[in-house]
C-alpha cells in the first residue's frame, strides 16, 4: 500500500527517538513526517507552524459562520469598526 507523505522532510522513528529536537530542526520551521516502517506514523509540527494552522482553521470556521448568516435571507447590517 502506498502512503502519502505530506512534507518535504521525513525521518525514521528511530532517528526521532534519538534526538527529537533534531527532528524539529530538520523541518526548518515546517512539519516533519516521522516514519515507522516507511509509513507516516505522525507529523512533528513546530509550535509556530501549529499556531498558524489553528489560526487558519479558526478563520475558515468564521467564514462558514459568516456565509451561513448571509445566506439566511436577512438584509446585512452596516456597521463601522469604530462603533464596535
């Protein structure tokens, strides 16, 4: 079976166990796939990259909420940012 590796950098689980911080450094700020028997077991994601991913997920959810509210047929209200 073929498994997708969603990163440019991968390390074996043995390498990761020897030096986890080297795994983080190998990704140069991006996620690193940790492989077990040549299959991705998990991704090592640096804190900053994880924070950015969570921000994107939150933005997507807010976008869905806004789209649902716009689709309810009610007339949108205009407000100024200063009024908020």
